[in-house]
């Protein structure tokens, strides 16, 4: 009787470990990480990803001068965008504090929401201006490639419409 219970508990623990390990591995895949032991298994597009880096579009036939200008534009953009992103993060933390407080203050909450909206508007204007700067140094062919990629969205697929985002239906 005791041996049977030990076998049952041992089996339950083994199943739980297996389920937990597969869950962690699935989360790694969702975030784009590779599980250990699969680092060597890289497709033909892996080289392209390394060349263009983790972010940014792949623009064909860039000259060295264009690459240098784009690098300077990116540095200038990041310097201007960082304070806005930091302020957005601070305001979002303040908003979280307000909406989870024991005593809800609607006026303060709405004010913070509007401030976040204003900061996001400023950041979006900065991003659009950055894109226009980049376009100003590109050839017509390169601009077409950049525009085509912008239509496909950040991951190469169709852009998400309203309600199709990653947090749709999660009460966010």
C-alpha cells in the first residue's frame, strides 16, 4: 500500500515537472529565445537578422555614407526619445498607483491619462520626423522598400487592426 502511494506521488511529481518544463520552453519560443542546445539550428535568414540588428528595417543597397548618416540620425533620435519614454513610464506607474488606490480620484487619474497621451503624441511625432529624415537621404528605390516594409508591420506580417493586439480581451 505504501509503495503504491509512493509510485503515484512520484508519477504526479514527474508529470508536474514535465508540464512545468514544457511551459517554460513555450514561453521562451514566444519571446523569440531558443532553448539550450538549439543555438546552432539557424535558418538561412539568420544572417540577415544579424546584419540588420534587432530593430530597424532592411534597406537595400545602402552606401557607407547613408549608413553613417542613419547611425547619426538614430543616435539623435534615441537621445530625444529616451526622456519621453522615461516620462511615459513614470506616468504609467503613477496611473497604476491611482487606479489601485483605496480611494479613487477620478480627476487625478484623468489628468495622468491625458499627460500620458500628450507624451505618446510627442513621441510619435518624433518617430515620424525620424522616418522622414531617413527618407531624405534614400534613393527612390530605397524609399519604396522602406514604405513596403512599413506596410507589412514590425514582424513582416499584416499590421494589427483595432482589437487584434496582444492584449485584446485581457481587460487591459
